[in-house]
């Protein structure tokens, strides 16, 4: 795929994410997405076969990004404390820079096709397992079940950022990091 076409697809997905986050998947039509990127709704079909395909690509892409980024951070060092801190920082940064994608991911899993939903869920489970390993390595005496529940709780904390904008991004990132690491270390 050439760079211009890839860039246009990314533009369309970003606009769709904003619209889906604001109005819900079913509250947005192809014409709305087209208007947001300056083309007709039907012209979107040159880039995506359907609105469902857009959502599928969007959520699969997010899930791959999180898994690849989490795995890279977990593999970058053998220091369990540093791995955990890097995972928290990575997820906080994603949540703060991509609030629409966080909202779409949270609210629209049920709107995916069966095939896409299975792929996204499998990727999400693998991302959780990266966190489970990191938590178990960094916090003494925590079981895998506790670590899995803790990972989901920390995701909930961090992923709430699209709804909480009382602080600037730097202050909010610092607060989320301290809260997440404090909660995880309280398990031990």
C-alpha cells in the first residue's frame, strides 16, 4: 500500500474513532465519516468495504499496538520493577494520547463481527498476560489470578482518563502512574 493511501486510511480511522466515541457506532453513518475527512460517504468504500470493517481494523490495530508495545517493554529489561513501571507508563501514554480509541474499544466490542471480536479478544488476553507476568515478577506472593484481576483494575483506572480532564496531561500522567503502581504494589 502506498504512503498516501495508508495515510488516508489512517485519517479515516482517526475521524471514525472520534465520531464513534462521541456518538456511538450506530449513531454514525458513512456520510458522517466521509464529511469528517472531506470526501463523500460512498468514496469511503474505496478504502474500507464497510463501517464494520473500519471498526474491526480500528480495534484490531489498537489491540496489536498494545500487545506489541507491552511485549517490547517487558522484553527490554530483566528488572521486574522497571518492567512494571514501563508497562504503566506505556498504557498511561496511550490512554492520554488516544482517548477516542480508549472509548471506542470500551464501548464497541459487541459491535464487531464475530471474526473480529475473536481476534481482538485473543490479542487483549495476550496483552493482559504480559501484565500478569510483570505483576507476578514484581510483587512478591501475588497469584496469577490476583495479578490478572489487578491488571484489569489498573486498566480501568487508566482507561478512565477520557472522562477525567481536571488536570493537564503531565499532572494526570503522574497521578495515574503513582496510583497504578501504588495499587499494584499494595498486593504484596
